[in-house]
C-alpha cells in the first residue's frame, strides 16, 4: 500500500512539473498572468515569479502591468527575499504613484529595510536606512493607518543603535582604554539622552575617569581628578539609591584624598 501511494505521489508530482514547464514555454501572456495570480493566491510564490517575469514586458502600458508587477514584488516579499522585494516595491511606487497598491508597496518597501536590519553587533548601515525609509513613508502618507506601526518599528531600530553604541563604549572600558571610554560613553548619552542604560553608563564614566586620573602623569592628574568629581556628582544626583552608590562613594573619597595630596 505504501509503495502504491509513493508511486502515485511521484506520478502526480512529475505530471505537475511537466504542466508547469509547458506553461513557462507558452506564448499566451494572458494565460501566464492568470496562472501567476492563481499561484500567488495559493501561496506558490516561487512559481508565480517566473511567470510574472515572462509577462511584465508584454503588459507594459496596460492595466495588467500594474497588477502583475504588484504580484511580482509581493511574491519576493512573501518568500522573505527582502532585498529584491524592496527594490521592486520602490520601482512600483515610482511607476504607479496613483495605484491603489501604492501605499501598501511604499510601506512594504520600508518594512523590507526593517527586515534587512541586522543584529546590533553588525554594521548598522541598513538600520539607519530603515529608519529613514519608515520616516519617509510617514511623511508621504501622514494619515496612513500604518503610521503607529512605523513609529514602533523606528523605536525598535533606535534601541538597536543605542545598544550598539553602549556595547562599543563599554568595550573601551573592558580593554582599559579609559580616555576613549569616557569620550564614547558621553557620546552615547548625547545621542540617546533617555537611554535605558544611563545608570550603567554614568557609573562606567565615573570608574573610567577615576582610573584615567589615578594613572595620569602629574601635569594632567589634577584636571582629571576634578573631572572624576564631576562624574561622581552627575551619577549620585540621579542614582543615589542605587546598589552601586557605595562603590561610587568610595571612588569619590579616594579622588578627594588624591586631590588633597596634590
């Protein structure tokens, strides 16, 4: 019984492949369009794409051109090929700016950029691009129902950039590059003034400032110790109840003693 079922499935598959190959070789553009639409609606996106490619040129300048292009771009999107989908969606909006699909295509193009944004530890060029594209969509369609979604996605992307900035800054501290750590950590706070990592950042600024000052040459020590006092004050003003407040206090007291000694 199992062998019969296997041969039956194989026969059906081969027959289906044969029919699809005949369809690809057909010169009937209308037939190919209808089958492409059929494949798209049933989720066979990989079969819809070659058929769309075959008839896009044939339908140029007709009403069919718009629909087949939409199916073409959307098939790439549904397959998760966001690079090609983004390019085709953007081309669609340029070619058919008044189409009923224009807003959806503009949104999906921005969404492709979002999907192409990598994890925070990698290069974030596409993250910046995605933020720009989502903002451009909001500006182009200010009344769109997708506006809130765009804002949420931009928040997520900015959080990724914030995390990357924080982790890069922290790396300077871990590798004992204290001067670079202070500069980089302060830049993170400047770029993300409401950072979720503010307490950690301010504490690391204090520790980096202290280590930098203590190990400085005499002519730079006083200035750097004073900078450590300032870093302590900024930390303790906001995080006096932190469980690291005691450590901060010790660093401050040692800094004051060193200033008095000088």
